[in-house]
DNA sequence: AACCGAAGCAACCGCCCACGA
DNA sequence: ATCGTGGGCGGTTGCTTCGGT
């Protein structure tokens, strides 16, 4: 239907920053009138050459006596993030839960601080899920572990923990290489990313802790995706896997296992306790726990097994052909070859 | 000391909705 | 039922401040 602007643009009403005198006029009027009444009529009655809307904004965002000034506390930050995950950009609704804070203030704080904070954590500030621009990576459902497991014939045994660790290492390098190949400096700590992409849920789990000011529920949500166990040196990779990535690794990192010092964002923002930087993340792994062995009984479940593993769990992955010069096409090929693994039913059968 | 880019934030803009005539 | 108005809301702008060179 269209409506006339709240303020006549030709009336020469003042715009821009408010002066102390204008503030006083507005405050005095509202005080004397015990309320603002009609905002449209207020400027004339208060002797202000402002539009009513401008007066309302000035009052609600700045002059109201119950406005709380100063930095947001950690608790307020957590609450904002939590409420935003539920309410989205409903700033006024969020503001009702933070006494003394205005929707405008919260909105500004979100846009200038919290949004960046979440991004640096690899969390999409819109969805509060792991970043969608990294979904290509985050969506890999334990690809290599599952693929390796899929190679095992029924009723054979394999060292499930060794398999998982090798898969972790392979994934770690793959992700590094991919990020490099796409000329995208890691926006998140790769260890954290792997923690989010790893589905194995086995032992050796290292649970990073949320950084101060980080919403625990969201963080926990991220961590609901099982955590990375550990990253063995690349030299433990089966030859087939190593060669698949060798070109990419040697050209990108100067050799597998090299540190990525100074690359990307500080991982301290990611809140890791312990290995809180990239160099530490690349350090030799801690001693491994005794590997459990499991049998593929052919029925979609695994059972404990003491037999010697049948063969390298990565056998059969040689057909994943990554070019020496890693590029997006080869990545697509890889995904296509393994796309069936994204099917939850298929994954279920592997577990 | 001067300049420049980035960050922060107050204020504005335009759309939408509720409500009353 | 329709339309005009008031007020609220989210997105955006642009000014100010800050920090680095």
C-alpha cells in the first residue's frame, strides 16, 4: 500500500548526531509529560527540529534512563549467542532478555564482535553450524575410515583403531592440501575441523574446551560431532595413501608433517586446551592406546577380534586418483567416488 | 607528525505489521 | 473490508576513533 515517510523530507528536519541541547529537550519533555505520547507529534511539542522517528530512536537507544553502558560481559555474550541460535536476527527479542541493552546495541555488537568470533571458530554465524563454506570438508562423513572399512571382505578382521588413526592422518593431510590448493588459508584450526568431521567416536578422544565467552551449547553442538583422536606422522600412512597425496603434500607443505606456523587465524580463538596452535597440532602424536581389533561379521556390526588384520585397510583406495597438482576437479572426482558414503544408510551399514 | 585503513557505533532508511477509524 | 497511521524492526550507512606505518 505504501506509506508516506514518517518525516517530511522537505521540511528541513535536522539529521545526524544529536547535540546535548537536543538530548535535554527530549529528556525534559518525556519526563514532564510522563511518557513520549505520540512520537510523530513529539518533536513539535518538545521544540525539536527532528522527525519523530529520530526522537524515538534517540530515546530508546541512548537516552532511556535504564540503558546499561559499557562492555558486554562474558555472560551477556554467551546469552546473545545462545539466543541468536534460537531466534536469529530478532534483535528486539534478544534485547528483552538482556536488561539495559538495546536491540541496536546488541545488533552492533553482534556484527562487529560476535560474528567475527564465531567465524574464527569455524562456526557459521547464521546457522550456528560449522561454516557452510567449509561444509565440503565438514560433510565428509569419516570418508576414509568408512571407505577403508568398506574394502574389508566379510568376516575378516582389522585393527580398527589403527585404521581410524591412519584415516585421521590421511584426512588431516587431505584437508591441508585442499585448503592450500584452493588458495584458502585455513580459517579454522585443522585439528578442530577434523574434530568436527571425524565420526569414529573411538578412544583417544581429545575434547577441546570452549574459549572464554564462547557459547557452550553451540560449542558442544560442534563437538557432538566426534572428536579427532590423534594424528600419527604421515610416514605411518600406507604407501597407497601416501602416494596419493605425495605430490600435493610435498609441493604444499615441504613434506608431510611439517608445521604450518603463522598460517591462518590463531587457533587460540578456537579454544583448544593443550595443543592450542598449529605447530602443536602437527607435533608427533601421543602414545597410542592398545588398539582394539574388530571383525566385520558381514551383518553391519563389528565385534571384538584378536585375529591378525587381513591387510592394509587402505588397500583399494589407490583408485582415488589425485593429481600431483591437486585441483578442484580431482577433489570433485574424489567426492563423487565416495558420494555414496554420504548416504546415512550406507554409513549405518559400515558401523 | 601525518597519513591511511580498519573497526566501532550512532543514526538513518525503508519495509512490515498491528490497530483503529 | 479497506485504508491510513503509528510504531517496531532489521539492514545499512557514514562519521569518528584507533592503531599501524
